[in-house]
């Protein structure tokens, strides 16, 4: 959709990309060049030799009745015979053709049968044959000069166009791409915050008369895929104003000052099309904290940020131009960008809860034929932590699975499989485990599932499988009974214990360790360290936050600045080891006390490869373990739902 020229605020930009334009110019020029070469070759090639008759031979042929017509051009004769062949001849200069032929004894009756035609010559053909072989090479030479200078002139014009804005413009009358709040499911709080912006753009006088100033900048913050760009477009659609959108990375080029020039051009266009909205996606690409030492003081990114700050300071309250920006890294933005008067309103867009997920699934289900067994409530329940983009991918993958199997409707089984595909990746059907590996993987996953079912604060198990997906040889799918915004210390401890379940089983049942526990150990250790250094959940360290949530990126990895001494670092390591060892002891006790259940789950996994929640809980009940139950309110009645 991007264009290489400056968009006209009065008319959408519909030019083809520059690559296609350049290709068409070169192709057209080459065609003209080859046409001229072919014309020159045709003119310069030698003429076909025509037989020449003497006047005596011509008289004999006329007498024999072989001649049909004669064309006379001055003293040159073109003789056409009965068989349509042609020959050239010449007559005497001072006498007519008829007189000459009569003197040579041609009978009058034979001469009367021949059509004699006098032709006048304008001289153009003569001069064309004379000049064109000389003129064409000269024309070809000048054509090549013109073509080369034209290309150089185009390159120079493109260099000067670097400073022009490359924003995509969406006009309010463009109904094909227009989006309103009705098209955005969920995000109720964010939409209510943005409704004020829509009201200001529609009726700014109401705010200005009372002395209120609408925020100049709106910063949309949230995880990737939560719909920040969609909400910005919905604000423009609700207000019916022009929408200029650019990515933060599109401002920065290798030439110094280009980003600042594009910022000036963008704001100039928006002011001329006011009321309008300027939307900058991924603003952290140019809005990071200045003075970090990366790139020096004259860094192109910093100059671009400075120009954005200047333009936003220059706004007047009656200009009716609002800047909206989106980022998932608000912690790295420059403080000058967030101060009052610039991006002074921040709208947080959270991941959707269960009700919002259901509404989003209904939006993305439009146009998809569903089978009778489809229940979107179950899908919404099984997708905690999914963003709007994840849910779109889920519905699309479900339709792809149904089409791949030549079915005309999407079934519930397709949607359930697509959840796992989005979370873990596709099934690795070519990855076949040996008998020993299959048994070890079954015990490993059974350890996770058993511990999760016994611990009071762990999430219940919805599915256990030893079918390889993505990089995992097997997986245990744990889903919370309800959406949570906060997590407690006990929940973290049970989560660490559950993560060590596979490690404990491998070490104590098989007497050996494999690489299959590497990711479990990384997750558990990272969570234990966060409990100590970020959340203040260590009795020995106390309520102190020793590490921040962010960090600097170095060679693709986050490197945190340590604000504590080596002694405190040693204490942190000791506390992390203590949490991990206590979790190990709890996991070992559960595995030992419930060994029959562990063996039963492993045996069922080896036979079926996948256990759904209902089948898994039957095994638990048979071994004296009570599954976790969930109370739900449905139509005013309280019931129990233990099967998803």
C-alpha cells in the first residue's frame, strides 16, 4: 500500500510502486530502440536486383504480346509483363516512348494493348533514400544520450524526494477500508477513553468554549497483537477524518536529516487536511531515550525525535490535528515524549479476557461455515493469554485444516487443533520416537500432569500428549479455571514444582537425565529469580526490587544493570537455589506417594498418545485423586463444569 510519492490530501495516492515504473520505462525505451534498429536495417539493406531490358528487347516483347503495362518516370521505364514480373528499361531522352517503339517496328495494334502510364516524382523518396541511412545512426546516438540523462535526472529527483513523507492516507469517504468501534471487539476501557477524542474531532467548539484542551498526543500501549493499530483506525473512522499512518522505522534513512524532513512534511500534510489524525506505529523505533551513547549526539534517530517534539509543541488547540502512536515498549521511550503537552494521555490495551475473546472469535468467524458441534465458548475458555491477532490466526488455521481435509465446514475438532498449532506449532509427523524415547516422554509428561493435578494452586490439566509439536517432543496443556490479573507466591511455587516434574521423574525412575528437561529448568529458574529480585517474595532478601523488568539488548540478549553488590548477588543465588530445591523435594514426594497414578497415566499415553481432560481425570479418580472443579454461573444457576 505504500507509495513512493507524497500523498495528496485531497485525493488518495494510487501510483504504482517505483520498481514497476522503472521497469516499464526501461522496457518501453528498449522497444523503441529495437524498432529504430530494425527500420535502419530495412532501409540500409541492398535493394532487390530487377532485370534491365534494352529498348530493342522491350519492342520485341511488346510485339510478341508479353507486356501488360509500362510506367514512365522521366526516362526510366518499369515494364510489367502478363505473368506479373517486372523489368526496368530506359527510353531515348528527346523522344516519346510511343514514337520510339513505332520507329522500332512495333505494330500499332500491339502497342494499343499495352497500358502506358506517366508517373510524376515528388522527390521525397529520392531524398529519403539518400538521407535516411546517414540520419538514422545520428538519431540513435542522440536517443541513447537522452535516455541516459533522463535516468540520471530521475535518480536525482528521487534523492530529493527522500525528505517527503511516505504516510499512507485513508480518507473518510473510503468506505472499503473504513473501520469503526463496532468492528473492534473487546477493549471496552480503551474505547471509552478514545470516545473523547472522537467527540473533540466532531465538535471541538464544545471543548474550546469551556477552556478545555484536548490531549495533543495519545499513546496506545499494549502487548503485540492486542489491536492498537485497529483502534487508531477506528477512531478516525468514527470521527470521519483523514488518517495518516506511518511506521517509526519509515522516518529514518541513511541520509542525515531525512527523518526530520519527513516529520515536517507529514505534519504539514495533516494540517492542510485538518481535521486529521497522525498515527505513528512502533514509535519506539525513533522515540527511545536519548543520550544512550549509541550513534553519537547527532544520531539521525535523535534528530527525528527532536523534530517530532518540536512539531507537537507547535500545535494550537484549534488545529484539530491529533497524534496517535502505538508501542509495546513504553519503558524505553524518552521522558520528553511523555510529558504533558505531548503524549500526555496513555491508553493501555490489555490482553482480552474470556468475554472479550468470545466477542473477538465471533468477529473473526464471519464468513466461515461452522459445523453443528462448534462451541466458541469452549474455544474462548481454552485460550487465556491469547491476543486478538492470535485469535484471528486460530480461526484462520481452523479453516485451513478443514479445507486441507476436503471438508466444507469447520468443526470443533479443527478449532481445538488450531489452538495447539498457534501455541506450540504444527505436528511433526516425521518425528517418530523409538519405544524407549516414547516411554520416557510419556513418564516425563505424566510427571508434569500428575503434580499439576495434586498441587492446590496449580492450573488444571486440559490435555497431555506425546505427539511432537514445534520443538517439543511432548506437552502438557495447563489452563487456569478463570482469568487472572495477579499471581500469588503460592501459585508461583506450585508452578515451579510442576515444571520440575519431568526432571524428577527422569532422575528417580530412569536413573538418568536427558535434554528434554532443559526448557523446564530455564522456565523454573527464571521464575524463581524473578520471585527473589522483582516481586519481593524472599523472606531473606525482603521487600526489595533488585532488578527491573527491562534491560539493554546486547548481541540479541537482554543484559540487566546490577544495582547490588556481590554479597547480595550471592544471597540471591542462595535463595533461588533454596526455592528450586524445595520444589524438587515436593515434586519427589508427590511422585513417590502417587506412583500408581503416574504409571497409569504413562501407560495410557503410550497407548493413545493423547489424553483429553475427561480421559485424564478418569485415571485420577481411579487412583484416588480428586480433580479440580470449577463453579460457574449459567442463567442464575450454579453448576459444576469439569470437562472442557
